[in-house]
């Protein structure tokens, strides 16, 4: 991996917001996934729509969309961008749920953070609404892909698991 200068630090090493004013407006897209792990019995409740707090996936979807739109309020140096699309999709696994957040904008800076925040808050909402039946729920979030911008495209490579 090549060493790059951290753009959120000025010459004195102090945090600052990057100036994107001279950048071209281009289509930016990103997809992040939150892999939520829970007990199999909790997955069954969720799949069957029998969670005590109601339609958990609908609440998570709305929370994720709202969070993506509010990313610059949560992450200090993120620019406010005009999102044109945010989607949240959930896919069941035997031991949990994968939540994918896709974001899109036509702007001067990327939408990776919006996708990561959307996926994270959707996962946290699942935890909040299911914690009464499963306190051991956990999640990890990762950027899967991004397109557009000066740095080019990125696709996450599958990692090999240790034996």
C-alpha cells in the first residue's frame, strides 16, 4: 500500500476541513455493509416478523437512510453533500443479517462515509430493537465499493480466513 499524505491535516498537523471547491462535480457512489451477528433464535424472530418491538427491519431501514443524510453532523470533517439516493437492503444469514447501504450523489466529494454511517446506524437500530431478546448482538462495518472522484474506483477484496 502506498503511503499517502493525510488530507485532513494541515502543514502543522492540525485537523481541518479539506477544500473541495475546485474539484469537479461528478457522480459518486458507494456501498457499505454492516454484518450483524446474533443468535439463530433471534434471526428466526426477525425473519418471521415476531420481534417484540414490531417491524424491526423497517425501522432499521429508515434509521439508516436518515443517518446517511446527517453524516456531516456526526463526523466532524465530512462535507455536507446533496445525496440523490440512499438505499438500505437486508439479507438474512443463518447467524445474522447483512445490511447494505448504497449512496449516490453528484458532488465534489465522495459518499463513502454516508454509506458507512447509514449501514452502522441501521445495525445499531437492529440492536436497539432486539436487545430485549439478545444482548450479544454485534456488528462490523466495511466499505464494499466506491466509484467516482479523483482517487478512482475501489472494490473490497475478500479476505481469506485464518484456518
